[in-house]
């Protein structure tokens, strides 16, 4: 509804996910169409590797990551595993941990400490991504930045 679009991922990104499945980094039931779905079998390390792959895709301008703190293979280190690749690229990464439980609130607070915006619902994260895109377009149109 905001005008943002899900792009088709590049062939190199798709191949990187295929290779990750072959190596066992990603579960074989994952979907690497956009949106990428790592499945409920995801690990903290898989979040990390998937984010690194997606951030390299020249078609991807921003990423919304929905963590699954309640799944059996996601450990407490998931926030750091997601925040680390987010620092390496100049593309926005926004996190979502759904719910109002104490654990969900703690995960979101930890993302915020790593300077990764975090929301309790995907819709709120999408609105934030739209605001970033709109602001970037504004800056570019007014000559305040060269490229966004």
C-alpha cells in the first residue's frame, strides 16, 4: 500500500541460497523467493548468513527481518547475528519480533541497543521502511545527497 515493492532477487543471490542449502546452512524447506522464508527450522547462524547474502544483492535496498525467538533453534545470540551484517552495508535493516511477551520486548530492546530499529508487527516495520525510502528520495530530490 505504501508503494514499496518486493523485488525479484538476483540470480547470484538465488545461487547463494541454493549453495547454502547444499552446505546445510539453510533448511531444505526454505523459500528464497522474495520474501525469503527460512522456516521455523531456522538458526541464529542462518539468519546471519541469509542477511549477508541479501545485503549483497544490488536489487535489495532494505530488509525487514522477522525473528522467531520462540523457535527451538534460535538462540539468544540472534540479535547480534542480525545486527553484525547490518553494520557492514549502507542499507536499512529493520527487525520485527512479534508480540508483547517479556521475551519479545527484550529482543526488540536488544535490537535497539544495536541501533537496529525494531517493531512488534510487520506492518509497523513496513511503515518505517517506507518512511526511510521517502526520506531518502526527499534528500536526493533536494540535492542533499548524491545517491540513495
